[in-house]
């Protein structure tokens, strides 16, 4: 049993830890909102590419959305546990923080490790989609049109990729490649030489990869930062729980 004088000396330390952990839990709760927003933003940003991406790339935004939701709930629990000063709740909070830390860290590492596989998969799927393009009758063809319109590009490496497609033999280059829909006749699109002046010459692959690299880097950076931030919470929760236990401090 700790002496009364030691309790009085320890009380300011525990109060300080409690205040810092409460502030941390609130900031952690806000980080959950940020993580959720990043996941939703990532999903919306990658949605135009979903039909041409593999499952690893598609799953990352959902992992972030799920993790963000859990972090928001956990941040609320952390505030409650800190206010109550319950040692078992604080230890449970630290354990949950450790699990979230590992999940976010693994998600960031997986996205980084498989980035080249994602790029290669996208290129292969894009080449197949161009070869089997049929207008707006399937998801891959719609994805090709969306990408070409959104990024103002044409084909995989350049607009001449369409010359070998079955669609070109019947209809020419898709209108989604046109610089201006008002000045892009079908007769122009059926002639690869005339089409050069009417469509975007640059291919989509390099533009998509540049866009994906910048967006994935932002997502990975924010995720890694939040993961590291959780180490602070784990340390504070463990310190507060230990201080309360060792000094048999009862919260009023």
C-alpha cells in the first residue's frame, strides 16, 4: 500500500497523463475521420479504374474505410476509458490501438509492395480492353472511355494502338479520344492519319500510372503517419494504467 504522501505526489503525474491521453484520444478520433475520408476519396479516385485493376488495388480503399470507422469508435472508447480511469479499459484500449497499428501498417506495406504488380496488371487489362473494346456494352469498355475522357488520352501508349483493334476496323477510334466532340467526325476517326489531328495523341497508361502513384503515395503517407501516431497512444495508455495500478489511485 502506497503512503498518503506518495499518493499526493503521484496525483499530479496521473492527472497530467490523463489530460494528455484525453487530448490524444480526441486527436486519434479526428484521425479516424481523416482515414475514413482518405478511404472514400481513394475509392472515388480509383473507381474509374476498377474494371481494369486487380483485387489488391480495389481492396485498399475499403480497408482504409473500415479502419477509419473502427478508429472513430475506438477514439470514443479511449476518451471514455481515460475519463473513468479504469485500468482494464485502458489496457484494452492499448491492445486495440496495437491491433489498429498493425492493420494500418500492413495495408500501407501491401500497397507499397504490390504497386508494380498493380501497374503491370492494369497495363495488361487495358491492352485487352482496347483489343476487345465494343462501345458501351461491357464494364471494361466503359472504363476505357471514362479514362480516355477524364485524362484526355487515347490508347495504351498512344492513339495508334487502336489501329490493331477489331473496333477500329468497323468504327474507327472511339469518340472518347476526341479533343472536341463538336469537331470529330466518324470519317476522321476511321482514318488513322486524319485522326491524329482530332484525337489526343498521348497514351493513357503513363498518365494513369502518374495519377495512381501520386494518389497512392498520399494514401500510404497518411496511413503510415496515423499508424505511427498510435504508438504514442499505446505508450500513454500503458503508462496511465500502470501508474494507477502501482499507486492504487482511485479516480473520483
